[in-house]
C-alpha cells in the first residue's frame, strides 16, 4: 500500500502530508522540520549553478526564490486545498497583491464582490484603478450579477466566502461555471472557512488564497499568506513574487508548518464553539441579529450546506440599541468593553476568542457608503471563537450583555 493511501483524512494529512520520499531531505529522521536561515546556497559546479538559477522555485538557490522549510509547508497546503501547487508569501495581503498583479494589467477588468476584507477592498477600489485596471463590484448573493458585470476584457473574478465581517456567502460552483464558459480566471479567499471546512477548488475555482496568519497558523504568532492552484498558475505568481519581494521568512514557514499539525482539531473545536455562541446569542433579548451560516435562520443556509462542511469559527452579531443609542453603536462598544474571557483584538483563528466592534475598526479605512455596502452597521460585533469551553464563552457573553444594558 502506498503511504499516500493513508492521507485521505485531514487528521493524517496534516501530520504526514509534507513528507516526500523522493525529496533530498527524505532521509532526515528528525520529526520536527529543520529551519534554513541561509539567504544563499553554494553550487558544486558551474553546471549545477546554472541548473539552480534556471529552475523556478528552487529551494536552495536564493531565499527570495524559495526555501526548504517553505517548500515542505507548501506541499502540505496544496494537498489540503486539493491543488497541484501552493506558494507561501509574507502576508495575506502580500499574497493578494501578488496574485492580482500576476493576473491583470492596465486595460484589464476585474469583477469582485462588494464585501471584502478591508485591505482587499482598498486594493480593488483604490490601487488597481490608479494603475489602469477597471474593477466592478457586485452583490455576492446574486450569482448572476457576476455574469452581468463581465466584459470582453474581464480577466479575473475575485470572491471571498464567507465574507468579512457579515459571513455572507458566494456560490462557488455557479460563479466558477460561468467564468470557465468565458475563459475568466477565478480567485477565492478561503480564510474564514479554512481548508477543513471548504475547498473552493472542488467547485471549480482556479486559485485559492488564505491569510495563513489566521486558522492555518492558529497561534497568533506569525504573519503569512498563501495561494494554491495549478502548477502553471502558481509559477506565474511566483515570478511576480520574486520581483515584489513578498517571500516568507524561514522561521515563519516553520511556525506555520507546526500550526498546521493541529489544524483539523482546532477548526472543529472553533466551529463548534462558534455554533454554540450563535445559538446562545440568537436567543438573547439584547441581540437583534446573528450572522452565522450554520444557523437555519441564515438566508444562505442551504448554500452553506452545499459548499461548507461546518459554519466556521467566526460569527457576527448586531446588538439592540437603547434610548438615545438607536443605532446600537454605544451598546456594541459597551459589550466589547465588558467582556472578561474574550479578548478585544483584531485577527482571528487563534486559540483564544477575539472580539472587535466592526464599525470602530473599519471607520478609518472605509468611507460610510463603503461600510454600508459591506453591511457594517454601527451595532455589529465580530466574534472569532477560540478553543475555550463553550459554556464559559456563553457565560462571558451573557454577563457582558447584562453589563452593557445597565450602562
């Protein structure tokens, strides 16, 4: 039996999937991967140097081109996303920027959904148009809107599902089918779902991107990004990455590989905690609305069942305002301030539960009309569930809501 026969399950894959019996390091018996801090590597002959210099993504030529630790981690990430290849970069936004610069040029057109992570939104609405790339934003809930917005010069469709911070979904299969019929490339940010809960490639998406800082790393101690896709597409993106200098450090590649070993365990627990919190908060009288795909009340619940295995570890809630606070802005701020167990911090996917008041976080980066289009109402609070006891988390949220209501 081939060793790969054991790797159909993600619990086995994350532990053994980075090893390659045909790799030069295959005889290394160390259970932990080595960290290669070298910036450059020597060749034993002119012929060997020429081979190193001309092989794309050589892990032992120059660190901006690749690294042995990074190569191991990329091998595992590609397998997790059911793609041929993966490329690690210095951050999620480094990955997004590099991918977009590899896919489009001046005179091209992109169709993207309205709700995106704020860095991606700024890239699409400010930086790219300034470089001559046209971008049309559409409501991701309307799959036909992507087709209506497409033009002759459309080269790329950009998705994020579930989207940040309202957990709105894009129909991956529907968008991918249209794009393939027109020869348009597709890119999906899969950060919120993680490859444990969703694999966009299985629905026909060409490129899958993650902020590896979040669930993939999982311990709030690294910054990284990754894109997964065909070997040809990833090599094209790599050519841009070595020019832009978005390579990942060897130590962060090591930390990421270590974090991936527990990815299925962590995501299963975080998803269960998020569902428990969603149900608890949905029944609370101080809460106006809960956004979470696994809830039957979510308007896209049936789509979530088709393309996701679980609802993920992130939910968002809209709180009810009191007299003089009709928008709920102050109620949301008071709620976040009253939490004791959950931490008030940006990001998500770590072992600890993190909570942010969305309107406070995004008001300096997005204009009021942009926030409205993204569904960021004044009372919205985003909750990224950690690994704590679910009953403890619910108790913390309950006491915070009581204290916020008393102010």
